[in-house]
C-alpha cells in the first residue's frame, strides 16, 4: 500500500547530522592540544574520563558553570566568533580559581538553530584556546542543532569546569583580617559582564565600532577576550601568602570582593589607585551612567583581586608584573561600618 505523504528525514526536519560529524572531525586536533596526562580517552565516548588518583593527596573538587551573557549578541553582530570561546572558559576557570583550585577539565554546550560548520569550529577553537591558556583539558561537550529555537545566525554557549585543590590549601577567606591589602589585577576590558547595557549604549551612539579610543577601536575594546588568570595565580599560591581572592564579574567591584570577606569585616577601595581603560570612560559618557552604576555593573579595569597581608602587597604586585599583569593596591580590609560594608572613594 503506497502513501502520498513525503518521506521525511532528520535533515528535512532541519538537523544535519553530516554537518555535526564534520564539526567533530575538524575540532579533534584543536581539542587534542588541550589534553593533560590525566585524560583517559579522546572525543566520542558517552562520558569523558579523567584520572585523579596520584595527583592529589586529599583533594576537594571545585566546580563552576557559566556563560558569556549577551556578549554573544555582539559577537554575532560583528561576526567575531573566534574569541568568544576564550571568554566562556575564562568565566568558569577564574571562578574556580578563587578557592585556590587548579582547573582540571572543561566541557562546553553549543546550541544553534542551523549548524554552520565554519562558525561552530571558530567558536570551539576559541574554547580550546582558552583551555590551553588555563591549562585544563577540553574533554567533552555537546553541539545541539535545534531548528526553530534560534534565529538564523544565532547560537548559545555554556561552559562547565571542574578543578581540585588540596583540602589543607583551600582558600575560603577565613584568614582575612582587618588591615589586609586588596590587590587589583588589570582586566582586558569589560570581560563578559554588563553587555546588555553596553549594547544599549552602543546602539544609542549609532554603533560607532570603528571609533578610535586611544589606539584601540571600540569594537576591539568591547570584544577583547576575558583575561585568564589561572597560571600566574597558581604559581603565586605556592610562593605568596594569599588570604582571599575574588573574580570581578556581574555585580562589579561593589558586590564581588565582599563575597569572600568575613561578615564582621568590610572593604574600602581607592578609585584613584588605577586608571580604567578608555572604553569605560566612553561607556560612562555616552550612556550618562552614574558612577555607582558603573561600580556595580562593570569591572572598571580590575578583573581579579587578591587579599594579602599589607606587608606582602608590594611583592605580590611585583610577581604579577613578571607575568605581564599590571596590578595595584586598590584598597584594604577594615572593620565593618554600620552604614555599609563596601566603600569606594
């Protein structure tokens, strides 16, 4: 008995399995460059294997997951897909690092309506580069083609990272006390936070992406990949006294540093201690953004902070300079005041 109905296939429904297989083949060498000796299998299994035995004596696993927010929209608008994966890795590994953990392995999730091989390979290539910079293995992920879920040319990203630290070396902020110095480490720009406001400001200004900001075009300043602080900080952990750390992400300077400070203490920051990159001046001016809004939305030029004994601040800054990371003493820990725990002058 014949049927007049058209024979349907997965491809006819909008999912191209062949394109997905091409992506996998093309990213294999990129992924392989991130592997560590603990990785027990390559791509293709149902689960990724990572051997922890022998690496740590009394390990605590530290996990984190994140995305890059609406910076994705700007990447798609500008057609810049090769560095957004670095942002994805950075947002995850810098978080795990805060507790002194070494990032071990990373998994990604890439979803789109219709798979474009070149775009997908560019994005995953950036993820692999970020993993290389962080020293962690990209051991798995998911590429999902979902027709009708995304507009043409759009895609979404999420990342998942697991790290480990010896239990005796876990950094939990318990050693922080009044008088400790707060060392701020330079960011590469807005990193991956505040982009809903950034895109609104840029749109209102006419999207002047070719605008020169002191030798850097606006597009380049906005798309600069998030700094990955892992290798320098892990090196310093074995040589310097560090009582606490904070990754400056959503919530900016006012909400992130205080997260690692004990409840009885507060922080005082000196905004004159560093000069934010020109892109922040442009954003504040063009958006008529109040200073308090700048502090709680953007990193304002400080991407990561260390809380160290006051007498150790100079040595920490010098060590960071050897890694090419500008840093400044931007404040100190103090007894909590009755009005607020965070003060910026």
